[in-house]
C-alpha cells in the first residue's frame, strides 16, 4: 500500500517535470519568433488574463507572452 502510494507520487512528479521540460522547450522555440510580445498582465479581466496553455488565471503583474491572435500564456 505504501509502496503504491509512493509510486503514484513518483509518477505524478515525473509527469510534472516532463510537462515543465516540454513547456520550457516550447517557450524557447516560440520566443525566437519575432511576432511574440512579452506583456505584463495589468487588467483583471477574466477572459483577458486566462493562460491558453494551462488555462489558469494569470494574476495582475504576471509576465506573459502574447501571440498575434491575442492569446496569452505564462512566460514561466
Ligand atoms: Zn499557464
């Protein structure tokens, strides 16, 4: 039982790390494109401040990347 719990936790951590790596690799690639802008979230508008990647709300002051289609996502 304990072993199973540990395994599940281990898998969850691995997944988390993997997603982080993927995101970082993707970000590095995307940031090389000129059309991307770095923006700081300054409007507390629900639609405007939702991250397109993780779908979480971005707090005011969060540094985000803005796509030409005006979608935004967390920079880090
Ligand atoms: Zn995000």
